[in-house]
C-alpha cells in the first residue's frame, strides 16, 4: 500500500489543467500545498477547425467521399499530457521530487504512462485514476488518502 509522506509531489491533472501539490505532512493527516497550476485553453474542435472536411473522388461516377478532419481538440489533449510528462522529467532530473502520486483520468494516465521517462516512472508511488482537477484542495486530500488506503 502506497502512503503519502512528507514532501511527496501530487500531480492532479486532466487534459487541460494540472495542479502541482506538495504534501506538507504525513499520510494520516495530509496537507497539500499548491505549488503551481498549469492550465491551457483548449477550445472545442469546431472552434479550432479552419475548414470543412475535405472530399475525394470515389469509385463511382460523380461520387465523392468525405474525409475525416483532424480532431484538434483531442490532439491538444494528447499534447498537454506529453508536455506534462516532459515537465515532470525536467523536474525529476533537477531533483525537485523523490516521490510522485499522479491523479488523472484513465485516458490521460495512459498517455502519461506512454510518455513518461524512466526517471519519472521510478518515482511514481501511486496512481489514482480519477478526474479531480475541479475539486477544492481539501477534498483532493481526502479522496487521494481514501484511494491509497483502499489500494
């Protein structure tokens, strides 16, 4: 069972926002301090698309098929997770944390795992597959402690 220790870094993220929290106490009475917030605007795909989807000639006479357009909104979500993985690598390399708890939606967690450098992965003590970025910090403390106790 993973336990929160003093100075553990807790990253609470979704695909548009990341909270960087530091535990100032122990597992029994966690006290998270907000160290940084990284937030990115990610408008809907319609707002980001410049054109309507393209069309190409089909096999039949006068027939044309629509092409799927790039989903810019989804692409930006993946980029955000990749950028977060890179930031965590730089901070781990600089010795800014020894223990890491990641709280993220399952989709973001999957991208982070794929992009995470070994130096970061070795410091992960727990993963919580939940989206908690819009919760107040005191609620995040309770929910993370409960998840770790149940694991």
